[in-house]
C-alpha cells in the first residue's frame, strides 16, 4: 500500500483512506479491469478464455485482476510506458503446446510475460522487484516474466527471482 501511495504522490502512510481509494477507483474500469489493461489481453491464446487451467475460470479472472494492479504499478515505475502482454493466463493445453512448465504460474492466472518498448528486460526486472512480485524470470530474454507465486496456496510457495536483486 505504501509503495502504491508513494508512486501516485499520496501520503505514504499505508492506510487506504479517501485519497488512496479515489486513485484505486480511478484505475478501475466498470468491468473490473484497470485503466491500462483489459481482460482480453490475458486470455489463453488457444481460445479457451480463462477456462482449462489448474483453477476455475472465476479464480483465474480474479487473479488476473490483481495482476493488472501490479502491472499498473510497474507501468507507473517505468515512466508510464505502455506494457505489452505477450502471455497471460494459459490453459493446460496451450501451456503444453508452447513448452511451458507443468507447474507454470500462467496456469493459475498469476503470471504474465511482458515487454515495454524502449526498456531493456533488465530495467523491467529491476522495476518489477518493487511491485509485489515473488517470481521474476531472468532478464536475458526478450520478455520479462512476472508472477505472484507466494500469495496463493496453489502457487509454488517459494520466492524465485532468477537473477536475484538486479
């Protein structure tokens, strides 16, 4: 909460008061998505939407919604640059077809592979370190993987910052 408040120029007291809720509400669209992200960006690319993963579609959608807020923070920290979602939720079938790990956090809707034009993946990784993510894949590829694996009982339950603190 304090990081969110500081990023948006609010009093960083950790209390969600009227100003903080006002900013949160301004970031949310009527369908529960956020100002800069849409649920459609996170749907499985095999046409299954949010179905066919390791948790139900309702849970996946709520996980994606929470991830959108973290991505809003990442976007803000990266100079308000647009964030491209290369991969969000994956059904078990789609994950298998792209060679994803059998325990991929994408299967729960708690991961995204992102790119930000004009920024290196190392820079994205460094900014993501302070956005509440517990899983960061190496920054030596053309996208940056971010996930929230320790927040959920079905996640891998251990921190994984592949390159440590960069």
